[in-house]
C-alpha cells in the first residue's frame, strides 16, 4: 500500500498542517480513511460539505451534466448558469449575480465592484474598510483585505486601499470612514479567526452608517451563507441587507464554485469589466442548482437552526464542566470552543483517535462546522467524544 503522507511530503508544496489521516471515502456526515476506519466529520470540508459527503442529488446532477456539456466559456448562454442565477437572486435581497470558481474570486469581484462604484458615484473613492481578524482569501489583494498582520508580513508590500479596524465596533468604522471610502466589507460571523460572533445590532448599525455616508456594504458570506447560521444567508439572521454579497463553500457542497451578488445600484460592471474562463461553467452550476433546490425544498436552514439550538447548550454544558474551557461561541452549525492554554492540537489528535474530526482554528481553540444535514444523534456522539477527551486533560 502506498504511503500517502510520505508521497505528499515529497511532491506537494508544504502549505497546510495536515491532520495525520488519509481520507478516501465519504457518505453523509461520515468519512473513511485508507485503513477502513470511520470518522464522524465535524470539519465538513471547512464548512463546504453542506449536504454531507457524496450527496446523491449532487452526484446525479454532476454525472448527468458531465455527459451533456461541461465547458463552453461565457461567450455563450448555458442553461445551468442561468438557472443558478435565478435561484440566487430570487431567494436573496440582490438583483444581479456573477458566478465564479471560488470564494476568493467572489471577494475579488466584490472589491472590484466597490471600486468601480466609487469611481462612478463617489468621486473616485477606492478604500474598503475591513475588520481585524477577518479572512477574505489568499490573493495579494485579499491578503491585504484580511485584517491579520501575520498574513501581510510575508508578502509586503501588500496592495493598498484597505483599512483594517476593530470588529464589532461601529465607532471604529465611523472613525476610519473618509472621502476615500467606497465600502465596508465584513463577515457576519468571523470564521477563520475563531468564530467571532458580533452583537446582534452590529450589522444593522453598519448598514445605517453606510446609508448615511452613501457607501456600500459588502458582506462576505463565503462561510456563513447557504444555511450555515440557521438562515439561508447570514444577513437574514442579523437583519441587515448588503449591497454586495459573496458566496462559495456550501453553495456547491464540495464542488468548487463562488458567486458575487449585488443590488442593482451596485451592479456596475459592464461588458469586459470582469470575467473568467471557467466561471459559471455548466458542470459546477448544475451541482449548485441541485444544492439550492435541495436546501430550499427541505428547509435545511430551519433544520440548522434547530440543531444549532441543541448543539450550543451541549457545548455550554462542557464549558461548565471543564474549567480550562474559557469560551464557547457560535451560531447555527458554526461553533468554537476556546481553551485557557494552547491545547487545540492535543484536542484535535485525541478526537481523531476516538473517531471525530474537528478543526484547530487557533492554537487555543477548536472549530466545529459539520455538514448541515447532521441530527441530534450525531451531535450527541460528538459531544460524547469531546467529553471523553476533555476528561483526560488536566489544567
């Protein structure tokens, strides 16, 4: 049998600290490794596998489309792309959509839209205010947009035009707004820096400020969109509609796709302003149509809200039981457990030994982002594993 980690170390760029397991098969909320061992998956492809692993509706849609038409370029109309555009617009507050290949591409397009809007309507304003602790992608521009200095330092000088301010602080946004500001770009809940949940009225205050100043509100819903927080989109949880919204991750349930949506006033791209060869190809769009149809037909956001109400008290119970747990936070099926010390990796490996996959989001915190289809029984099993792991930790 091949030694896959050894081959990875030989051939692959070393950019990811991998968990020591090679996954070869998945079904629903479970995966199996190359030794045949099963795991309950509370990583979900980093909040991607919205319908679980290898969902039949997606597999069937991809197989059918692959036998029909895979790629044409955007020189031509294609049916799945237009079907997906209709689904996204008719179920959101937005009016237009451009479908790309990833969350990174969606965020790049969002910033391009905002700068174009600033050039046309705000006297050339081009700066975008983002939040400390944010994560918007790993291109040079989105590295600069992400409010994490450790991401900037290896690639300096990073592109200008981004101002990073404290998250969940409307006064910080107000103080940073100048005549150069064209937009504010925020995640409804910050995922990559530890599942930071804002005050319930934060986004409403930001929305009101953007309206007052005539600037755009961009919501990066790469991680929070498509049901993750217990509503189809995170903005619906907080009651603050964006001018521009980005989606990816759960939209394809494992098939790589992204989208930028905009209200009519912000949809200022014209012919030739934006595009990509593979953007909105029939194969990925057919998969996303199947995902959206399933989510809407089965009210998966409502299911997430209910299971989330079961998950969070269970995590709070563990916090009450173990003093080294300093915080539990989250919305829907996006949650984090924070510790007094840097034991995140220890917890991850102990969970792995017990058949549970989790994410170490920070040295002192783990993140849970399971498929949206999980039920209470799977939550119970995961909590039982965590309880067993925590019981063996001293300090």
